[in-house]
C-alpha cells in the first residue's frame, strides 16, 4: 500500500469509526510508526488490544507495514529477541506492562 492509498484508508477508517477517539489515535499511530519501524517492532510494543483493533479497522497490519522498516534497529527489544531466534515464542508470552514501569533507552543505531 503506497502513501496515497494509506492516507485514503485512514480517512475512510476515521469517517466510519464509531468508538473512543483515543483508540483510533493509538491504532493510526501504530500503523504510521509501523511503516518506519516494521510490524515486528510494532507487535512487540503494541498491546494485543491495539493490534486487534488495527486488524479490525485496516485488515492485516502485516500487509500495511514492512516486516522490518528503515529504523527497526532502534528497537533494542527486537535486537535482543533476534539474538535468541525465538520471536514468536516471546510474542505469545507478552504481558501488558504499565507505562510507568518502562525505562527509556536511547540508541544511536540506525
């Protein structure tokens, strides 16, 4: 899906959306950032609820985002999981983390 098609899809989804605006905001943000980071990173950092909502509104997010986007190396979590080779095993075990428990980590990898 190119940028013009995605913009049109976001507009259609927004027009048809019936629900809490913050849910729409979170989902559209995930899709947009996912275009840069890739769906593997977004699957790691997004809640199951957000991923399901994106699937319901946009179809399979993996068809909209690349597997690994231009900036995927900025995700330290994906780097760690890549080193173990057990991506899907980890995804199945993800438990939601309180936003206040997360620690900011900066990396210069690009």
